[in-house]
């Protein structure tokens, strides 16, 4: 079943890209042209290398809830996770591999490290919801009728996410009560990982680290969307203002976070097209070019993660406790 899911996701990504190409929206010549633009090429490498460092800092912040690790180890783990998320989706996701590698490196149970990767992913998604809602609210008066629906959706998601955070202890207690009689080994381990997730979320909030997590997420998201805006600005004479482009792009990234296709390939192009088509086809097509280039940079920059995984699967990295 795991292999079948992987093949289905790859097939879906290929189908989406094919349909976009046949419709004329995925313009390969514009992608090639953008790559030959020194500003786009240089900016891409500089921006995404820095963004990877920001995500590494965020991951180091999360892992400090159980043990402080070196920045170099955090970077290797992030690259490994990114590599597997891009190239080997489905049965063995990048988050799972990252958790297993962290478990081996710091000699912690896998259920603990899986809880950390879940925390990183869930709170990262909450940050996207927060950014989209706040910035769309600021620009409410400038939103078209078609874009109001994104504000409404963001507001609903923000309220739901906020309630879940506020009621996290009640939700944890209810989850514990409903699952306490489970006996299957795999299910018990997953249950314990989810319980640890709630505990680590409590710690993240109680020790004041949540605000730093959100700040790092904002910087990292700003970088990727700034790159997209550079691409759109180079292809369109009158792009939408950045302060409106940013929250709508956050909304598109939320759609990409759904684990349907490898690295969001195909799904990302479709999401950005449908969200930005209200600004006209040229802007939507330019957004497709931008997200395609972003994914290409992610693929190239995550390659060291595969090399690290192959070379050091059984090695232990130094752990710093100060």
C-alpha cells in the first residue's frame, strides 16, 4: 500500500503538470528564460540558502525542547528531511526520516522525535494561517470580491487553530481517555507520539519559544514569497502589490502543504494559478513560473541531504548540551 500511494502521488503530480502544460499555463520557455536571468538565478540561490538556514534555526529551536543539538546537525537533518519530502514521498516521508535520524543522533525514543517533527509541521502550518489572516485583514479594503473568500477561509482556519491551541489540554485529556485501552503496538506508539506532541506544544508556549518560532517562520516565508514576487515582477508589467501578494501566496502554500504530491509539485502550480488568476492570466502564469523555479531550487539544494543520509546513516553527530 505504501508503494502504491507513492506511485499515485507521483502520477497525480505528473498529471497536474501535464494538464497545465497542455493548457498553456505552464510555459517552459519562460522558466528557461528566467533561469538565464542573472538576477533571478543569483537571488534564488542566495534567498533559498538563507531560507534553509532559517528553517534549520527553527528546527534547532524545536529540538531544544528535549535536547540541544549543534547547528550543523540540525542543518543535516533539515536537508535530509527536505530531500525525502521531495524525492521519496508516501511510505517514507521526509518528516519520518528526519525523526529517525534525530533519534539515532541524540539517543532518544523515536516516538519523542516523531512528536517533534509533527510539532514543527503543525505549528509551521499555524504560522502560515496566521500570516495569511493578518495580512489579508490589513488589506481588506483592497480585496476584490473574488479574494474576499480567502480572507473568510483564513479567518475560519485561524479561529479553529486558535481554539485548538487554547483547548489543547482538554483535547489531550479527551484523546488520552479515548485511546487508553488500545493494545496494538504500532497504534500505541503513535498514540504516545501524539501525547508527546501536546506536551511539547505546552512547553513551546510556556517557555516563550512560540513567538521565536513564529518570527523565524515569518522571515523564512517572506524570503520564499519575495523570490516569487521577483519572478512575477520580471514577467508582468503591473503585478499586484507585495502586501497583497504575500498573504495570498501564504494561502497557496497552505494548499501545497497537503501531502498529495511529491514536494507539492503540480499541486503548487495549480494552487498558485487559481489563487492569482483574479489578477489576470499573465499574473497567474507568472506565479506558476515562480513556484516552478522555487521547487527547482528546493530540489537542487536538498541534494546534499540525500548524500548525508547515504554517508552517515550509522554515524553519530556530536550533541552539544550548552
